C-alpha cells in the first residue's frame, strides 16, 4: 500500500494513460487503474501500451523515480490488429461486448469482421472468442501506432477515450432496453381505467 495522492488530480493521472483499455494492468480499464494509483493501491509500472512515456510522465506527476515495467504484467503486441478467420467464425457475437472501441462489426449468426483502423490490438476479443478464430497480425493504424511522448499521443488517446465512452453508453442502453422489455407490465388502477373509459365514450359522442 502506497500513500494516497489527494493533491494530484485523478484526471491528471488518467491523462498519462494511453486509453487502450486493454486490462493488462489488472484493472477493468484505464480509469480504474488511475483510481488505484490515486488512492495509493497501485504502482506506476503496470501499463505496457503506455511504454516509457507513460511511466516517465507518472513518475514526474507523482514525484517518484521512474521504474521498469512490472514483471507480472502480460506483454502487449504494439502495432498489431485483430483479424477474424471468417470461415471459422460462428457468428456468436461474443467478441462484440468486450471490444473497447467497437471495432468489430457483424450480426448474430453472421460472420464478424474487424475494422482495422479502429482496432488497438488489445486482444480482449481473442479471449472472448469460443472457437479461437481471431489472431493478431502486424498492422499499424491511427488507433495503435506508438508515439514517443504523451503530447504526440494526445489525439490518439482522446479518440480511444471517446470511442470507449460511446461503447460503455451503448452497453448501458442495451442493458436498460433489455430490462425494460422484461419488466412486468403494471395494470392501470380502477380510477385510471374508469377515467380512460369515460374519456373514450366522450370522444365518441
Ligand atoms: S492501456 Fe494501460 S492503463 Fe489502460 S487498461 Fe491497458 S494497461 Fe491498463
Ligand atoms: S477488435 Fe479485438 S483487438 Fe481490436 S480493439 Fe476490439 S477487442 Fe481489441
Ligand atoms: S467471438 Fe469468434 S466466433 Fe463469435 S462472432 Fe466473434 S469472431 Fe466469430
């Protein structure tokens, strides 16, 4: 446990992270990792996509020495994108909800395809696919190209954050629509029913 950082803004910590939302750090997304650093629960060396630029920026912001990437963090294949073997895809759609940028298109029971320009290569779809028909291939895109500094990466990070926010909104809307469709229909009370009958009778005369 480290000391909490109440004097450093959570947004400033989050701004050092690349917004790839790949979960390599061990947290649900970049914001959750930023919160863990802010509260003193996590070290600054758990973000592989952020590279040296992120660790150095966090070290300067939090007034700590820069450290190398933690040993227990999985590697990250920079400048790769996911490719679906469309002949093997069963159209189960399991890869859609985990994709932070909504880079996969396809309807249920139809083959799915990755829009390479929007793919970060985070591999979350690969973990979700039940038939193992997604692999990574080396392709550099605006969503995954490596930048040497936070300033150069700023527009890419902003784009990825926007896409992730939109993704979360879409998931929430889907959950709410499902809940509404399954909600028990409440019968109108007697007074409302009577008023409705009278109104309709009046309209007919
Ligand atoms: S990009 Fe870095 S901070 Fe964001 S989820 Fe991946 S490892 Fe965690
Ligand atoms: S398509 Fe797969 S690898 Fe690419 S961003 Fe989406 S989940 Fe990540
Ligand atoms: S999870 Fe795999 S099999 Fe299912 S739709 Fe996605 S790519 Fe196809």
